C-alpha cells in the first residue's frame, strides 16, 4: 500500500508494508500516483500534457522515471504486497501468558477534580481507596511469577494521584529492589503525578528510583486552570509549575514527560506546547481528549481540522528550534525509521490484556488503566491470576488486522490497530474504531515522517 502526501515543501511517498520512504520531485510524485492504474504509454501521455511547456520534462525522462519506479517495485520498496495478515493471529499466541508490565493503581482518589478525567476524578466510578503494601507486594510477586524468562519488567505507579499513597510507593520500590537480583529481574518504575504533593522527598526518591516521571500540565495558566482544579475550584497551575521545574532541574532535564490534554477549549494546543517549552520543559506530550461527544470538552469536527493544522505548525516549529540548537521532543513525533518497532509490535500493539495489565487497590486485574471499573473487563486478580481467559484471548486476537475498517489504512502498521480502550468507549467493542483518533494519528505520523525527511535533508546539506 502506497501513501502519498505533500508537506513543508516535500513530496513524500510511503510504502506502508516495506516501511520505505521516498522523497521525490513533482513529476515522479505524479507518475507514482498513476503507476498502478495506467500503462507506461498512458502515463507518458498524461505527464506530457500536464507539463507541456516544460523543456526539462521529456518523453525519455518520463520513461526513465517509470523504469525507476518499476525497479523500486521489483525491489519491494514500492507497492509491496501485504504478507503480514496470516501472522497477525499467531504473534501473541507465541508469547504465551507472559506478563511484562503492570500499572499499579496505588490510589483511587485524587486531590484534583479535573473536568475531563476519564477516571471519574480518580475513583473510577467506584469507591475511593488506597492500595495497601500487602496488595502491592503481591502484585509485584505476580508480575515476577508470570514474566517467564523476561528480565526487564515495568511498573507504573498510577492513580488517581499516587503521591497520596507515597509511603506505600516507596516501600514497594524498596521491596522490588530487595528481591530483583535473586529473581533475575530488573524493575523500571514510572511515576505519573499531578504535582500537587511534590516535595524534596518525592524529588530525591523519584530521581533515584524512577526511570521516567510523567507530569500533568495542560499548558497555559488559563487553559490548565480551566479544567485542572481542586475541589474548591481553584486552579493548580501556580502551585505545580514551580515544583515541576524543581524536579526536572534536579533530574538533569531528562527522563520525564510533561503530559497535557487538549480539549474543545484549546484546539490551538501548540500555544500550550510552546508555553511549556518557554517554562524550560523540553520533553512534551499533548493528547487529544477522549470523552462522550456530548461532553463540553469534546473535540468537534471543526476542532479536528484546526488540530491537524496545529500538528503541522508544531512540526515546522520543532525543526526551526532544532536548527537554532534549542530542540524539544514531542512524544507523538518520536519515530525511528531505521530500526523502529519490530513487526510483532507493529501488528500486535501495546499488549493490553495480555502482556500489560492494571491492578486496582483491591488487587483486581484489568486489561489497562482505561478499563478499570468496567466489570465486564475484569481479567482476574493478583492471587489467582487471569481467570477470565476468554477475555484475555479476545485481547490477544485484537490487532491491526482484526478491524475491517483498518484494512485499507496506510497507517495501520504504525498504530497497530489503535487503542482498544478508545475503541471500546467510542463503539462498545475493542475491535471498533475511534475514527477521530485515527484521523489525528494519521496526521501525526505524516508530520513525524516529514520531520525525519527534513532532518536527513539538513544532514546532507551539511
């Protein structure tokens, strides 16, 4: 499958199944578009008509270009057939029941009352609760016991707000460190926090033990404080920004992410990204809100068009900053075109419900944090393991080829079929498609590829 687009002055041709990317002139771009449907003579006639009056476009040039396109096709760098469909249903079966990552919900409560919170202000439509050390310890044991021969294991301390149960977080990290060598494991911990309770102890411990820290900020003060408020309705910006700056500085400016959400209130989200960059934060992520279409925060069709333009603006500005020696990283533009994810990840996706699970304060297992509270999606618990094997098998079979809507999508091997939770909340099925999310994802991938093209172009000029 071939996808062609023009962005920032580049004519880009992507061969989806091989991963090959070609940057071509306008004549080659047009020839490639006609190649599957037209004969060589028809292509030559069409091009001579379109470029009449251009002395640099001759019949011989056109036939040479057609020959080059044919050579790329024979080399499987253009129009490469899709040979992955038959593998899609078997990849996760080969991995067995190995679990490699857990999201520990150490706090089903929060000290903020964010309007768009998918977790119902941290309590996940249930009772507020804190995870005990005993439950957390059993969760870590469950992970080690079910990780097979894997050495590297990942644990995210999540909420609600995990700092509301900070002592248990520290005890769990200390427990894991005390047993990982004898168990032949290596834990990588992540902390996701709204920042309200950050202090020197949190900074010291997190910078010593957490491989990554995710910090929640929606950008400009007026945007952040519109939704990220406490229970008295007071905005959080003035309280959290200095704490975030102190933590990031102590962390050496590495291994963290400022993670924001943009809504109907700010489809011009690049202003928030640039604001965070001006605050000194360089590792950035802004996610589109996912909520009921009738929610006031929901993005409208008109918003989506603004957002797509904003993604282009962001990509172009990031290239400018790179040239000026002041680069920023945007999570959704992190793309490796040389190595990149293996075909297993490209087809199978994030591994929710199979390799990755969420654990509630009571020890129940769910496919991921966005399914917590949906009783039909309870997998089991950390004492008895996965007992709802039918549900696990459903997630195992959910991949880039499990959704008919994905069949003709050029981006399916980049999104791996998309987010199962978003699909469920939008359609009622994990095999559904959240089309607004797909639309924005495709634009992000176009921008990310263009940036790689521009970076290569700059290196060649140097």
